[in-house]
C-alpha cells in the first residue's frame, strides 16, 4: 500500500525523476534484519502534510480483493472466544464464512470498507485508540488468557491495553530455516510488566496455528481454501482522486519523503524545479531551507526561512518560517536574534485559527526556548519549557515534536543528576525515534541515553550508544551530532584508554571544523575536556593552560550567554588537580566547587565532589552519601565509597 501511494503521487510529478523514485521505494523494503526506513503510517503522515489524507487512505482499497490464507481459516476454526486484529482487511470474516463459522472480528485500526474508521497516520496513534474501540478491546482481553499470533507489537495505541490480560502467550514468528527477528521493545516492556503472566514462544506461525486444531478441523481447513492468487488492484475512483491532487503540493510531498530518507540533494533539486514551474511560495521556501540545513548550508537556510516569513501568507506558515529561522540561528549560537524571531513567531501564532496547528507551533517555540535556556544559564526554565512543549505536541498529535521535546528534555533531568528519570523518559520515545525520526535527527536519542548510562557508571554501554550516535551523525551529515558524540566518547574513554580519548577529541575538533560555524558550547566542552585529559596524564601545566583558555572563551563576546555550569566544572578541575598533587588548597577548592554545584542544583556533581572531600580526609564511609548515590544511580561514586576503585585519578564525567 505504501508503494501504491508513492507510485500514484509520482505518476504526475514533473520535478522528480526515476532515481529519486528508486531511492524512496528502496526505503520501503523490509529485510530479515531490520524494518524499512519508511513504514506505511510514516509515508502517509509525511504525504498528509501536503495532501488531503482522505484521498491518501484510498490505497486501502487494495484490500478489497484478496484470498484468505491458511492462518485466517485456522483462526476462524479455533475455539478463541474473540478475535482481534489491527489489519483493515476482511479476510478473517471471509475465512469464517468459507469454513461455515460466524465470527465477529474487532478491527482496532478500522476496516477498508469504512474509510473514516481507518487509523493509518502516525498522528492518529498518539492519542490512543478511539474510546469505543478501546473499551471493546479492553473488555475482550481483561482478565482473559490471550494468544498473540502474527503481530509485531509496534503499535503504541494497542500495546498498553494488553496489560489487562490475565496471561499472554506471545508467538514470535521464526521463518523456516532462519533465525527469528528481534523482539520489539514494546513487547519486551510488556513482558517485563507482566512477568510470569507472559509466555514467549518462538515458532513458525502457520505450523503453530494448525497444531491448535483437531485433525478433522484441519481437513475442513484445507478444503476451505482455493489456493488462488488474486492480484490486488485499486478501484478507478481512487486513481482518479489521486490524479486530481494539486501539482505543487504533490511535488512538496515527494520532497518530504526524500528529506526523510536522507537525500537532501535530490530534494533540493526538485523543490527548485517546482518553484520555477509553480512559483515561489512560503511552504516551498521552508522545505528548501530544510534541505539546505541538512546540507550544512546554514546561512542559505536562514535566508530562505527569512524570505518565507516575509511572503504574504497564512499566519501558520509565517509562524513556522520564523520558528525555523530561529532554530537555524540557534544552531549557529546566535541566541539573541533567535529569541527575537521566536518572540515574533509567538505573536503571529496568536492569529492561527486551526487548534492543532496552533498547538504544534506552540510546541516548536517552547522546545527551542527550552534548548537555548538549557544550554546557557536557566535549566529550571528549560525544564518548564520542555514540559510545556510536550503537552502542546500531544494536543497537536505531533509525534516528531513529542520525540524531540522528550529527548532534549531528558538532558535537563540528566544534568540535574536525575538519571533514572532521564532514562525512563528516553525509554518512552526511543523506539519511535529509531523508527520514525529523520536520519538527521536520529542521533540524539542514543546520544543522550549513552551520556546518561555512562554517567551512571557503565562506560561500555554508554560508549556503545555514543558510538552509534556518532555513526548516525556521520551517515546523515550531521556534524553537530558527531562533534557532541565524540567529545562525550572521550569523556568516558579517559578511564579506559587515554590515547583513544585523545583521538576522540581530535575527531570532535574535525567535526567542529566541518560544521563550519560557531558551536560555542561544544567548543567550550572540547577545551574543558582537554584540560581533564591533561589531568588524567598528570600534566599540570597543560591543565592550567586549557583551564585558562576555557575561561577566556566564557568571557568572550562570542559566548551566547552565561554558562555557570562551565565555571563550576573549571573549579572542579582545579580542585581535583590540587587533590591529585596533595596541595593544602584542595579542601578549599573542593568546597568552592561543591558550593557552585549546589547553587546550580547539579545533584550528581555535588555528590561527586563530596566523595572527593571524603577521599581527601579518609575515615569511615559516609553512610548517608553512599545511600544517596546508590538510590540515584551514581555508579562511579558508589565504586569509590565502597573501595572498589582505589586508583589516584578520579575522573570528572558530568556536564
């Protein structure tokens, strides 16, 4: 169905050739090892940003013609009290009729013969199932023994309701002669939630279903099937409606698909051709700017966003252009101009009449404000903004926005030392990020998870996630993500391999150079990291040189604002250096660093310095501090307090 939608959109395209089409179609392919880059619900969601979704769901007309297979017939003959499916076809009903049974099937995501009931877009999954369907499904599983067959478990609107079951027997498909695929994260979560009430069975699905039937029923089963293969075709009225979709919107929809499969060059080429044919429009300019941003042409992107915001158009488009311009400016550390654009965008947003659009725009504005506050001197304000953004995105049913605000919001929890909360929040959206986010943005979820689990004392797990983030960033041309991932990789390599840590810092510097514009916070972090690496090597002059260089950066005109956490970290390096060298000033400096961390409410850093103060004076292990570190997941500190790490170098890991 996804291919049918793409082909129908492409039929009348004047701007995108066969090479672009092949690229999109390849992204629809399933493999034995991984799911496609473009799933049906994502394809329809991306197309629906430009085209009428009521026309798009017409591809479900392919389900009108079809032959039930042995699994459908076996389920119809089984003694199951109720049959529930997420499929929109009616093959289970057809199979029941053929074997002489009457079966009522609950279709959670609608039926093709009732187009308004179909749930097929990502935005429709965010709110959960419609109330009548949710109630019927809950009643069907509540307190009952449930068998799940032929289902991936990926639906965020279905999986939570399965927890009402008395027990679940989950049949995980194993193709004949091949290993089974990976169990979905949502299934693993349900499995952990139900414990002994969940039974996993790995089996070839058809063989399993047939084994549940008596021999006589199996004979009836084989007689009921014709074995005919019917080639599905779309009804003529569906093709007609697709052919009538506006040409300009059709071209922009294709460009969105290409951007999502990480092909900004082809997208940009087609967008500019569409502009020559259909004229310059604000939404076309914004997509052009998106492509330019993916190509690291930030100044050109800012100019396109600005031009889009100046065109006379509806308030929603103008607001989105201003917000996007602010985002590009923030990525160049120009926070002052970015805030001005956001203020203007918020004023324009008040004139947007569509409720969903208004909430989506509010979420984008709040999320970017949170990011800028968190990167400078207002983490408490950032946390409030990210929470506001998440609420707005949920109201707008914007999964991209939910993923973005949840991911970046988790970093504020990590910074405050609330590691377990940060991981729980990331867990809510981690799979959604991997499945649905654009490659350019997909690096951030593993980056923040790696940063968090590394800070909890598991450097190997942290490095695995951070290396994945760096690889995703390189593959998608996101030099910003590469630079941050590499500096954090160096952070956790310092206790393992100093030369490897130095190499990671070199890769960070290369990524910053490739980025080509100011990335002030990462540049400051790189200099701080060089100072800490010098401390690990016992090189006092180099430590002091890098500390001084970092302080000069913080006082320079290039700084986007106050960065009090960086000053606290510099105090901590100086204090740890004094302790390493046995200087009398160590106690005073450590106390100053602890007080600076307390003032900023960076709880993990406070605990880290309190452990250093204890190491300075020795004595019995402070029970209260140990209890707090165990409770909050401060693994490195627990190792020191319990005497499992005695080496002189005690790394500073947090930022």
